[in-house]
C-alpha cells in the first residue's frame, strides 16, 4: 500500500523544457528590462539600465539592488559557455558597477 500521492513522471515535450529560462523571464516577477541591455558595450550603462529597471519595477519582490543583481546573474548563468569571454568580462564589470551605483562597495 502506497502512502501519499502517486509520483508523476515528466510528460513535457523537449521544446518546452529547452525554453524554461524564457518562461521564467516572461512569467515570473522578473524585471521589465530594456531590450538589448546585456549587449551594451559599457558596463556603467548596463548597470545604470538595470538599476533604473529595478527601481521602476512594481513586480519585484526583493529590493532594487538584489533584483538588478539577480537578473544580471541569471543572464550570465543562462548564457553559460556560449557567452563570449569579452562579453562575460564586461557583464562581470557591470556587477561591480551595479554595486557601486547602489552604494554597496
């Protein structure tokens, strides 16, 4: 005799599981980001855009700094090995700049 609910098996299509990060970005309490923010060349502009989006957002559940940093980290992690080294370095510098702009150095 089994206790509790029966175990469910994964029945999703492969296409659905491949796009989990897109679904998270669209349906979660994620920030509404400016299009192309992660492709900007200047870490200061990336940080400023993330800060502006976080401060204006009515969907975020955490503080503005934490939300902005989370979106940047989420993007870096989602891109994984496909992110060119130069862009990864730029985004890592944007993290430091974000800390500075929020006065968290």
